[in-house]
């Protein structure tokens, strides 16, 4: 039997100021959910995304800091009384080629993309376990880990980025085992090339070549990916945990 989920639900969306995170926030706002919008740049989260003041709260912070992740959870509970879901899209990009990649850039990319994913999951799952009726968390990986990645440059993911996104697969499987007894699910989405600021440096011919690699003949729009992230925190996915869902328009075989 499906658990009874309070309506509206309360969820944290990280990286809510742009791209896929912004699209997730917009879809959840349209569904009438309570939102805590977490981003490092508060000014970029405008009223159009935040929606009704009684249904939203905005937090500026660094996802790689324990205290900032806990502050997001505390804000959700203080404003709305509980936390039901997390959609985690905040990330750091790195396009450095391996010969140029420094230890500092590698460590910062891992701190944001791996440690940050763990910290927001840890803080959220503690609250969900305390509530006693489960919850859902979805993280964001990348299809680079499936297709072999690229070497870097021209806005494309280099070794630091691809390694950090590959770690998400192991993280969700470990945490799925740990969170399961409390009814807390954790999954991830691995998007393909998506029309966001991350590919702003792509030359037109690079975009065209990427589109040609996809069986569907185009690159993704943020809403294409957001729909799957939102599905994974819905009750429709209630028996999924520890899974990585590839959303790349058939680029594996295009």
C-alpha cells in the first residue's frame, strides 16, 4: 500500500537559479508544492520561480558546507513543518584538460559535486527518518559517465567533472541501503547534453554534432530532464531506490 503523502509536499531544490534546477522549481511550483530554493546566488532566484511567498523560501549557501545543508533542512521545517523531498541539481563544472588540471580544482569539484551531494542527502534523511513516514531524494549525475566522457576544453567535462559525476552512482547505492529501513528513497538522473549555461561555450558546430549523436536528433531542454527528476520524488516511483536513470535522448546508440 502506498504511504499517505501530505499535500502540499515540502521539498528543497538546489541549484534553483538556473538550468535544470530552475526547471524543477518551476514544475514543482506549478504542482503547488512548498519549496525551499537553495542556491549560491540569491538574487538570481526571482519571483517568477519562487512563486507565492507563503509557499516558498530562499536560502543562499554553499552545498559543500555541512552547516549550509543543515540550514536548508531547518528552514523547510521552520516554514512548513516537515521535509518530504530533495531535488539536488547544484554542481560545479570543470572543463580543465588533464595536463592543466590542478589539485585545487579537482578537490573543489569533488567537494561540491560529491561531498555536497552527500551532505544534503545526510541532512535531509535525518529529518525524514525523524518524521517517520519516509521521503525521497534525487541527485544529479551525468551521461558522460556512460558514454565515456570527454577530455575537457570548450565547456565540455574534463577529468574532475566526469570523476565527480561517476561517484554519484556509488553514493546512491550505498545510501539506498542505509536509508531504506526508514523509508527514505534515493535515486539519481544522468542527463545528456542540455541547453544550460554549462554548454554556453559550445561552438555551433559542436552543438550540431552533439544533436546528431542523439537518436532523437536534438539536445535536451531543461524541462526534459526536470520531468524525470520530479518523477523520482513522486509517489509514482515509490518502489525505486538506488537507481541511476539515464536521460540523454538515445545518445548511447545514436
